[in-house]
């Protein structure tokens, strides 16, 4: 009996390779975290079919069944913002119905997604004066050490 591996392992050898791969891509996209449209953190998870929830700011919004933002939703957002004329809107919707890819929405202000900052450990800095002081102490200790190393049996007085 063959082992079932991964998300699509439950299908076994059934349904064909292409269908299994499409199913795996949909499930991976569904279960991954997405960017929140309000706070721009990658904390959005699916709440239910078509409902998405940001775990950070609590923003709940409607989206697609498998992705929070759909192609038709992007077109509608650009149309409501007034970024396209009605003729462009109808042309883009017709091309979408024909199976063409939609250009991603162009926002006038591009924000990069916010990420949580990691605590940075600052290295201890030793100033030049401290290094010079330590070097002088080391030289003084080297000069004194031969005099201190005389054994009790050997002395300058040979009595």
C-alpha cells in the first residue's frame, strides 16, 4: 500500500496529476497568511467562505472563497476609486470573461508590507582609550613579572 504524502495525498492515484496539482495550489493559497488591507501585516486568515479576518487589527472583510482579493474585486476597486474610464472598465471585464489575465491594481502610494521588528543585540563597544589603557597595563605587568619570578632559593645575596 502506497503512502499518502502532502495535502493532496488523500487522492492517491485518482483524478489525474493536473487536477491534484491545482487542488494543492488552491489549498496552499487558502491556508497561507495574507496581507491585511488596513494594517498591511501578513496576518489575514480565512474566517469562513468569502469572509477574511485580520488577527492583528480585527478587520473583517469580504473577499473570494479561496483568496482575500479576486481579479474582479481588483477591477471593481479601481473603478470605484475613479482610476479608469467606463470604456476601459468594460474592455477589462470583457477580457476577463475571455480568460485573459488582469493587470494588478496600481496604487498611487506604494506601501511596503509591515513586518515585526526583531530585537537587535548591540555589541559592546570598547573605546580607544580603554584599549590603550589595557595595553599599557599589560606592558607594565610584563616588565614586573621577571623580577617577581625569582625563586626563594635564589637571591642576590649569596650568604
